[in-house]
């Protein structure tokens, strides 16, 4: 009798703990949103690239090769796979290979957002 009572209590406690924890990771009905930043898929989320005084907006994650070519930059390409680094450019202070790189995300500094990431 004592063992069956023990198993009944243990099962009740275990089920209460398991079901409570199972709901802990479910999404909330109205997730909190940071009102200072636009939604990820928004058209407001663009990266400004600049070269010789020309500035253009580009979608982050788009191919860097087409972005720099539309600004008039003509990088040298040898392998077109990112192995040789002959196409390497500096974008916003970071060295990148446009043949394989993507447009970086929008910078957090407001001055860089307005001025744009400079291509050298």
C-alpha cells in the first residue's frame, strides 16, 4: 500500500514539473519588440555603401560583387571563388572579398548610417 501511494505521489509531482517546464519555452502571444529598430524584413533596413562620393543603399546579405560594381568599383578577379584574394577590398574598415562576400549589415553608429561604409 505504501509503495503504490509513493508511486502515485511521485507520478503526480513528476507530471506537474514536466508540464510546467514544457510551457516555459513556448512563444508568448505578444513578444516584446524594440521600438527603436525596424523589423528585419522591413525596407528601412538598408546598408549605405559609398565610393568616390557616390552613395547607394543595398540590402544586407545581397552579393557584394554586384553592389560594388554598381558604384563603379572594378575589382580584379582571378579565381572568382575567394581563394586568391586578388579582388580584396576594404569595406567600412574591414577587408572583404567581393566575389564571395555579402553586403554587411547596417552599422549601429548613426554617423556611419548616414555617411555610409566607405569602399577603398
